[in-house]
C-alpha cells in the first residue's frame, strides 16, 4: 500500500519529470535535468517555504517577549510553555512550520535517490512514462561532461552541500544570541537544550548532510545543492522585503 502510494505520488512523477527534461534539453544532460526539476519542485512548494521563512522572522521579532516569559515563569515550566504558545498564537507565529517543509522535501530526495538506485536511468522504463512524456533520443549521465550522476563519492559536491547548508542555516537562524555565546554555570536545562540545538542546526546538520551526500549517487546531492541555493536566494529576498539585517 505504502509502496504503491509512494510510486504514484513521488517516484513516478519524479521519473517522468526527469525523463521529460532530459528529452527537451539539447544535450540530454541528466544533471541539467535534475536542476530544472529541482527549480520546478521549489516553485511548487514556494508558498510553503515562504510561510516557513516568514514564521522564522516572526519568531525573531517575538524573541524579547519570549525571554520575558521565561524569566517570569523560570521555576514553572508548564506555565512557561503555555504562556509562550499563547504568545505565538496571539502573534500568528507557527513554530513548527518548518516540519511541513521537511515532510515535503525528504520524499522528493528519497524518490530521486531511488530513481538512480534502481537503475531507472540511463535506461528508460517506458512502462512508467505518462502518455505525454516522449522517450529521449539519448541520455547523457555526465553532468557538464564531468560528473557522473549515477556515481557516488563526489568530494566536491559533498563539500558544496555542507557549505551551502551552513550558509543557509546561518542566514535563516541569524547571528548567535549573546545568551548562547556565554551560558552561565547555573544555566537552566531549557537553556542548555537551546544551545545544543543551535549548535547542531548550525554545524552538525550541515556536516551530516555533506557526509551523507558523499555516499549516494550524485543526482540526489545535486538536487539538494540546487534547492539550498534556491532557498538562500529566497531568504535574502525575504530579508530585504521584511527589513531584516544580514547576519554577522
């Protein structure tokens, strides 16, 4: 049941999208097809990703009020949590909006990985093609003549993934707050947890994405890299639009 649903909603559309772009791109370059497909996916989920960005900006604006609540209910965690979520509701902040974006992106990434893992390309499985998707005359697996899209262990691509993820994390989260830069010995558990998450999101996750990218077919990392570049551009545009200062 799950496999059938995954094929119908993720695998088949991705496969057809890739084959379509391979066919219309003059050089039949699979790497360029992956980039084109990524842009289409990002345009489709643009409203959701924009909502995430606006929610992040809104959370930064209410941060001073959140700190006041934490001080007021320092010894009462349940009331502290209730007051913070009440503030979020009042200001229209959605703290878990980013989870929805991840739920959309990861199936796409997994689907793209399976397209190449199962040998879907360079061979074309015509039984999976929609009626309006023609079979390409040829399939060029060498991205720009250098990178084999079906091969793994691409150190340059893995490094670019880590760097772009690091740049996006820094841009979306902003500069580290002074409270996180010098935590006192008597720091509360919530403060320690916030500091730990901040460090993981900024440095551990980008490194982890880079390592994973090194061991999978280059098509999936290329998708993620293109997606990161798109999101960085979207963050910069939103920052200017809402008057956010750039991180230092």
